[in-house]
């Protein structure tokens, strides 16, 4: 999904210089502050971003281009085992797109 609304909300609350937004969503170019998007593999595909929960610690090292979580291997393995993709109720062309294309990490091309 487009992330202009959340980044605008952070900016409107004057938090865009204090809060980082990490998402597998897409940006149109109207972002402000630390906003990392297009993370892949996506949550729906079982990517690490989908295993994170409120309160998990994330480290950003922008100069090195790194985003790391602080989950230990045991916790990460438990979350991976419990992962179930969210049911999608898509119709029309969006349904076709979801069924026929690959993850953004693989180019979002037709299978």
C-alpha cells in the first residue's frame, strides 16, 4: 500500500525527525524523515518484517545501509513456525496481480 498517509501523520505531529517508519509498503515520493519502504521479502511472503511485533527492538545503521532486529534465534524460529499469511479478499485485477506476480524481491514480475 501507499505510505503517504502515515508519513504525513508523523510529519503533522512533528515526529518525522524522531520516529522511523519501516514498511514493505510503497512510497510515491512525498516522504519525510527516516522512512524505509519497499522492504522485501514482504510480510505476506513470510519476510522478517512480518515476524516483528510491537516492542521489538530494531537497529538502523543508515550509513552502512543496515536494518537489524534484536530477536534471538529461538524467538525468530518460533515466530517463523507460527507464521500464517493473512487471508486476502481481493477481486478483479488486484486479485489477478496477487496470484500471477512474484515478490518485489524477485522483481514483481509475472510467474
